[in-house]
C-alpha cells in the first residue's frame, strides 16, 4: 500500500470517527431536549435541509467501494 493511500485511509478513519461522535452527540442532545418546544428565548434549530442525506449516502457508498477496491488490489499485489 502506498504512503498516499495509507495517509488517505488514516484521514478517512479520523473523519468517520468524528462523524460518529457528532452523530452520537446530536442523538443525546435530542434526547435531553425539552419536549414542549421552544420558549421565547431559545434560538431556532438549524435546518437539516442544508444536507442532502441521499446525496451524502451515495457519496459515502462510492467512497467505500473505492476503498474496498484499493484494499483488494493491495492484497492481490502482496498476495
């Protein structure tokens, strides 16, 4: 495996860890949020419409497929 690919996989792993932590924090925040809604002094929640979940899922699927292919090629080369 080349150094560039190894560095890219390390970066991807770090980004995924950050995503997992952020998702867990958002889940916990949602659980602990008051059920009655906003009061007069609360800031409105950011809209989730800024992120296209289907497009993001598609991009992640594509990235996973590329990484799997690179790993398979690396195993075959060292075979």
